[in-house]
C-alpha cells in the first residue's frame, strides 16, 4: 500500500505501514485507489491512499500523549516504556506566517 500526504510518499519503508502522526482536524480529503490506477503511484499492489491537509490557521494548538507509563507483567510487575510526546503548532506571527 502506498500512503501519500499532500503528494509526498510517507509509507514506512521497513514495514510498509502508515506510521505518521497526523491531527484529524487538519485533514481536508482522503482518496483511495485500488485495482487499476495511474503508474505515477509506483508498483504498490494493494493500492494508493492519498491524504490532503488544510493550510495552517491562526490558532495555537497543543497536543500531549502518553503521559502515564505502561505496566508490564513479564517477570513480575514493573513500569514499561515511557515515551511522553508533546506538540505545539500554530502561526509564527498571527495573520502572516
């Protein structure tokens, strides 16, 4: 399967899966091609999936995930991997950039 984001190939080269983190509020349209499709999408046999996003807004957005570590029970209970992620997006200068 080929995954495109605004025309760029974002398919994970090792697993062939979609691994990109993408805020759902930024998605404008989704397109899926299977069977016969244009040769510009390469030799992917399962099809192509294209995601188009909106341009930025004048709003400041913050995201945070995985702030609580997981608990593993291999050889007794202990804390597993802990990878908190934070993101901040928005304009550099409101109304301009």
